[in-house]
C-alpha cells in the first residue's frame, strides 16, 4: 500500500481513520459505509447518499484522539444538523484536515476491540477483547503471535471470559464468528505484510442485532523511518 510508504517517508506518526479503515477493508475486515467530505455541501450530499443518521468526524493523520479534541458529532438526523456539525468540527480543530469523514451510524449493544502490536522479539501480536468505553476496566483480552490459523483464531474467541456475550440473547442474534475469525487473521496478515506498521487499534467493532460485525473506528500507527 503506497500510502503507508508515503506516510512513513513524510514522518507521519499514523494513518488517518479514513486511510486506516481503507487498509482494513482491503483485507476483508467489514467497516462502516463512509465518505471523506472536503466541503459542507459534500458532507450534506454524502449524508444523503449514506442515509441518516450519520456521524461526522475530523479526519487527519495527526489527529489521534478525536473525542478529546471535540471534533466528533454523532447521530445526525437532518441536513441542517450535518451543516451545523461540519461548521463546528472545522472550527474546533487547529490543524490541516484531509476532510470531514461522513459515516453511517451503526447500532448495537455489544462491542469488541481488535488490534496488533509489533513486539521487538516476536513480531506482530494480535489482540481480541471486549471493546467500547469499558475496554480498560473489563480487561478481557487474548493474544496470538501472527501468523496463526483459523482454528487458533477461533480459540481466541472462546478464551474470552465474556464469550457468552457473543451468543444470542434477548432478541440479539449470535455474533458472526466467521467474520470475527477472518478479521483476526486479516489483522495478523497486515502486520506480516507491512513491517512499517507498529500498531493497529480497531475499537469498537460493533455487533448489531442481527449479529453482523462492523469496525466503527480504527487507527494504524507507523514505525518511525530512522
């Protein structure tokens, strides 16, 4: 992926959310429907194409903590709300942006987190855990060193303490374990294929009522080009 080599050469610390999710998508990890808007008119047009409600997010390789910078607006239901959100985001961020990301809202009560960290000794290590805002409190995570096979990826799922969350309950369909398994293998393969990537953080992956898995946010952190 030329964007990774270019970003490292330019000294970027990470890929933007849009670039990070494009990389995941190219490996078959399901991501949100989204478009990158360069103007308010584009944002309104894209929101109509995607379908309301939508989320708007500032998008830049230099913006690694969007919530802390007050540059995310969620659950926008009308063109007027999109326009107000676009103006707010542009004014809230004191840096050059790639654009404003217009993204579908994904509803679901269950969340996962996946990631990869490049260990100096073992290489790319893939993580699966319970995701969302409670990730650090619950601390229910499992790891494998890539490469690993489908059976080992499935074992990761079954090693979660809260794995029963992935079963059907209260009108929620069982989570799509095949997609979770494929996504774990994909993240491991990305770590193997791109030595210039030091970390991948995909949080959250939302599980909707039908059991479908969608990566809602992602960050790819790059190695420094010494």
